[in-house]
């Protein structure tokens, strides 16, 4: 039985902080769990510019100050048999309620319970609060957590031979991120790949379009790793996993060894065995004090999505979920095979 979050977010002892980063990573979980109803991972992309050079900031429009908040949140369910992976995007502006008693890692303040956007959970309470907040919203246990910052994203993509292909039916141009893609298929290295997955203004679909671009990027990255035999070459796989994982400690953090073990479980998985969707959305909530404008999930649709994952079943088809009030947010699950670019 896990302790309440307020009792687990304790100050880190000075002796622990003195450990080398590699030692902290090695102290993570030793064995990947095998739950009877499948494995749930929370994958979080954070807005952190640590390690980004001045030249990269200029070339890839990464100026400004990082917030260490969660710009990307994907709940990944791996079936118990390893024959299916379901990825559900959680909009960063989703309405969440953070519990009383958690310590704000930025200020040391102990907070009362309050409403917030979902991505604020990572800023306030780190991986532990982000994980617990997602568990409260979905009703699912999160077994492992993987966090990726800008530096690790770029370096990981740069390890994919010839880059990651992305495809678009029409040109995509975003002045905020510098994205400028012609129609068709383009292979992207780490920096341009980051511009692509960060773009919200290229297609008029706000964060919902960005989530779909992120999922297309994930599907094509996995396909390139599979096609290039990285998933079956233990040495290359471990090197890729080490770059992706980094060394930052995190509660229930997925270790490099576990990433390698997970790839082993899924090495025979074809793109048709993966499915991607965004949690069903009803619309935008009225402004909430302390949170502002937030995304409101469709209660029945979201409940059905997470009920199916809890029972280790595929995502519901689009016709089983009400369309909601925001066309860009329409629930449209897609097979990974439909996202692979030529």
C-alpha cells in the first residue's frame, strides 16, 4: 500500500544529493513489472532547456524560460500478452484537482487542495505528483514513469538513422516554433523534430493537433527503430535507452534496464498492434480560480476509455464516444499502421 502523497514528498537528504547521477539512475527499479491486466506507463515531456546551447535556442526557437511543466502527457498501456500498445494523449490544459499537503518544489510552500491545469502537477510536485494526479483522473495505477526533456528528446532522435519521417497533406508553418514543412514526407533530426512536436499553430487545431503530431512522431520513431533492427540489437538498444532515459531520479521511474526489457517484450509488435487516441473531450470549462481556462473531459467517454484499459482491452472505436463540442478534439483512435509515413 502506497503512502499518501503528502507523506512521500519529503526533502531529499543531502547525502542522496551528493550521489553521482549515474548512481541515482542505477538505484531505480530493478525489474519491469508484469501486471495481470497490463502495464501502464506515464510518459511526460517537460519544458526544460537544460543543456540546450545558445545556437540551438536560436535555430530551433527555444528562447524563453522553461517552466519544468509537463507539455506532453501520454498514458501508455502495454497489454499483458505484449500484443498491443494503447497510447492515450492527455491534454496539458485538462482540469485537475491537486491534493492538500503537497510541497511545492519551487518554493517550499505546502499547498492546500486546489484546482489547476494538469501540467501544473509536474511543476509543483515533480514526477510523484504528476503520477498521482493522472491516477486520480483515470482510475488506473501507473506502474512506471518516463520523463523526457528537450535535450534528451533531441539527442534520442539524432540516434535514429536518417531521421524520423513525418508526413503532412498540406504545408505546415508555425512562426512560434519555426516549423516550416512542405507537403509530403520529410525526415527530421532532433532539433527540427522538436519544432514539429511542439507546434500548436501550424494547423489551427491547438493542443489537440499537437497531440496528434506527437503521436505520429512516436509511431514513426518506433517503426524506424524496428526497421533498423535497433530493438533486437541489445548494444544499440541500450545506448538509445540510456540517452532517452537520462539520469534524473523519479519515483517509479523507468530504468534503462527496464526500457531494454520492455523493448524485448515488444520486439515482435507490428505497427498494426499499436493504437493512438486523445482522451475524449467535452469542451472548455468556464474559467476556474487559480487555473484559468481548462479542458473538460467527457466523463462517460473518458470512463469508457480507461475502463477498457483497466480490463486490458483495446480502446473503444470513435462511434462509441460522443463527439463533444470542439471539432479539433474529436475522439479519433488510430492504428499505428495508419500513421506510418512513406
